């Protein structure tokens, strides 16, 4: 049964540290704002630090005591991911929650510095590596959790683990759906491995449903027009759409192994527990994705035992 929970029930987060990727726009900014307003310390992991500082200053204008730190992180580039993780290790920062939120969508084909298609590289591989590199810092946190932000579009995703540069054909929408399937498969496989190791860290999946973000700003004009029409009819304001993500990040009762969504369209957003269907339930595919991701990143998120 799904909880009866609203954003205004967000508990006090004083003394807790959150890392939010993509914190300088859209869902990430709203997640950051809500957590800081409840006393949480938020490390804003952003690609553009100038924009990140601007957003931080704007948030502080609304919440003077907001504890916000801006760090540069470009998830497309694994070298940047390592530098970011090294900075947090140098600070000996204990992390309570990592929110893997940042993402790109419907962009022209482009490769990462490591030769991987950009949507898969940014949305999945960067977060896979980041999670692995910060898992020891999470194990030192209080009620630690990794929240991976997915999408119901995972159902349309198809993964070709032998063509991650998309050389055999590229569709912006198809690549986005594939990256969201990878997010879901990773979050579920991480959950299984954490529980098997009796780790104190939990892995949760949440998604905002259709939200009024700028994710499709690089889509073709016809797709943007359609998105605008759907936005008027079905897309929730960002302030509502973050509800399932905040619930997953702050509530100890939030379940693993499910997709926590916002509920039905045209209704107020409420955390709703959604069972996952194929291809997300393919454990063999999840293991192959994990192995390929570890090979590509040089990082294997080995869980730390809680024993």
C-alpha cells in the first residue's frame, strides 16, 4: 500500500548531508531547495559552477541559513566524476543520501570523452561510477541511501551492450529510454547487492512522472510543440513532481525494489509504489549491464558490509 504523504510532511533534516546531481536546474534545484529549507546540508553537484553559484545565491535569498556547497561535476566525463569524488574524500565528508538526479534527453548523437553515447554516459555510466566511488562515504552516513531518478519510459528501453557508441543507429528518444532502463536496472541490482552484503546503504528508485522540466529543450521542433501541449494537459509543476524523490530520499520506510512515482496524472502528486515490469525484471540483463559498466568505468560498486 502506498503512503499518505505530502511534501509539507518532509521531516527535519538537520545534521544530514545530501549530494544532489544536476542541482542547478529543474528537479535538482527544487530538491535542493526543499532539503535545505528543512535543515539539510546539500552538496550541489553541477556541470556549470557559475550557474550553480547563481542558483545557490538565489536559494539562500529565500532561505538565509541554507547550507549549500557547489562542486563541479560533469557526468559525461568519467575523469570529472573521479575528481568530484576525490574532493569529497579529501573533505572526509560523510554522505547520508546521494540523489542521482541529473540527466540529459533527446539530444543529437554525441560521444563522451570515453567514446560512449552521451545519454547513456551521462544518465547511467556517470552515476554508476559516482555511486561506486562514494559508497564508502555513504556507509559512514546516517540512514544512508542512494536514490536513482528513473522514468516510466524505461518500459520502452532497449539496451545493446555491444554498441554503446550507437554506431549501428541512433534515435534521441530511443537512447533516452535505454538510459532510463539502465538507471532502473542499476538501482535494482545495487539493491540486491547491498542487501546480500548486509550493507547499511539502501538503493531506491523514484521518478517524477511527466514534469515541466527543460529536458526536451534539444528535441526537434515538432516534438517540443507536442511536449508543450502535453505539458498544459498532463505535466505536473516541478514543485509537485519532486514529491516521490524527496520521499525516497528522506523516509526510512520508503521501500526498495519498487519504482516510487507521483501517482495518476491530473491528480496531486503523492508517492505511489509501482511494481516494475519487464525489461526491468530481467536479472540477467541487470548483471550484464553491471559487468559492462564496471568494465567501462573502472569502478565496481562493491557494497560495504554492515557486519
